[in-house]
């Protein structure tokens, strides 16, 4: 009797393990993951900033000071709009700072570039500063002191660098710093607007860390004001393009719906139309127009997922590219196992799950990016290695 019970328990245990392994494998295959071991420093508010606001012909630069024991307060400093502001950005995880220079003047960048310089593209960092910084160091875009080392090359950030993570402030100011550093060396940083940047500009913070609600409160602001018309970061994001063509490649967060080829719009016109609606939440209109199609959260370039639904033909993909004078599109938005080429190399998909600053995930996350150099494509790995695509 005991032997039979022991045998049955053994079979039950083996069956349970097999079913559990199958369930885990199924979940991983479909993108499921577990996160644990969140580091409490993620919610450290002291040192947060800078947050800069235009007020009465001045730029007010604010930081959060204090801690939970002594209480929190805002530290504000005023500057004239004709001076450059030296500021520091604090990163709690490593207890470090990096320097930035804030120029109150903001300009809309060009949308088309032709120079045959190398291009490195990343997308969907989602508020994780360390993974972003370390990847750029490992691929010689910057050195360990955050100096630009990519020469006249193009660093293209294909949207969704905000939300979810706990280091959004650090990520945004880091991009701003990189823009200036690249320009000084003849290079370029291109920050393409993604759907989550648009959400933040529209005061949709459903995917944002709750810490930013309290940061805004300490500063005497609402969360929407951190990205509002009078916020430096808000105006800076408003200046960014929804799509750019660089050396024949179209960089766009979501993708191109094939119907866009019928509109006969230039890249500049598309950017202008979408930019005018960055702050306007989309609703389904009673009568669809070309403009509403472009800003739709289903068909708009910052939102479109059609490249990955297996219902497009090669001809449809290529007609969309041809309409904007591009040979291929580089997109984020839709998560991939790794950076890859699709539609005979006409679509390069680069959205992967990057490591988080303050959390551990299973299965482990690993950053990847894309390098375009001398007509060749390379899948860039977190380690600094690269593989030909």
C-alpha cells in the first residue's frame, strides 16, 4: 500500500513539473515575464530634477529636496531667457550626477538627412537610464564620461523613451545632453516621437510610475504640468518629429499604414499635421479625413502595428516607403525577440525588452539595437558585440 502511494506521488510530482515547465515555456513564448526584487531607491525623491518652467519671461529651474524623515520641499532658481543654465541630473541607483546645459531656445529639427554617415538606432527604452547609457558606452557612441565618440554619425531614438520606468527624468535630460554633444562633433541625435511621448503630452499617465505624481506635487504642479506648454521638457518634446528619413531609411515609431501612400504628403507635412495634435487626445470622428487618419491611435505612424499582423503584402509595404522616398523603414512599438529584418529587408524591427533600472525580470532582459553602416545592417547586442543581419 505504502509503495503504491509512493509511486503515485512520484508520478504526480513528475507530471506537475512537466505541466509547470510547459506552462512557463508557453508564457515566455507569448511574452509573459515575472518581475521581482524592486530596489527601494526607485522611489527616492530627494535630488529629483531639474524640472524647468517658463514663467514671466524667465526660466524657473526646480529640484526636489529632502527625504521622508525631514520632509520634502522644492528648490527653485530663476534665470533670464538669454542665458544658458548649468544644471545637474541625479541618478539615485548609483548615487551619481551628470551635467547638462539648458538652452531656453528650442527649434524644430529637419526631417530629412543625406550624408552616408553610420546610423545607430534604439527604441522603447521606457524610462530606464542605466540600460540606455551602458548600451551606448558598449557600442562606442559615448565614453564612460558621457562624451560623444560617434563622430558625425546619427543616433536615432525611435520613440517610447518615457513611461513605465523609474528614470524618465534622467533619460530625457540624457537625450538632451547627447543632442548638444553630438552637434558639437558634427553628429546628430534624432528623437522620434512615440505613442507614449504623445500620451504624456496629452496628460495620459496611465503607464507612468506613480512617483512622478508626488514629484509634481512637491514642485507645486500637477503631473500634466511637467509636460505642459510652460514646461521646458514639454516644449522640447513638442519640437520632435514623428518621422524622419536618414540616408534613405525612414525612422518611425509604429510604421506606415499602406493608405498613407494615397495622401501625397511630404514627410514635413506629415510631421506638421501630427505635431498639431500632440496635445489633443484622439477620438473617432464622424467623418474620417486624411488628418484624422494620421493622428489615429490605430492607423497613425506613431501607433500603427500593421507590419506585424501578417496581412500586408510586400507591394503594400514598398508603396508606403516609396511615397516618402525611403528604401526601408526602421520601427519600434511592437516587441520582438530580437532586432530583425522583415518584408525582404524593407522593415527593420528594433523594439526589444530592455533591462530595468530598479527591477529584475525573468526571463532576463537584454538590450539590442541596430547599426546601419556602409550599406550593411548589424544587430547590436548588449555586450557590445554585433551580428550581421
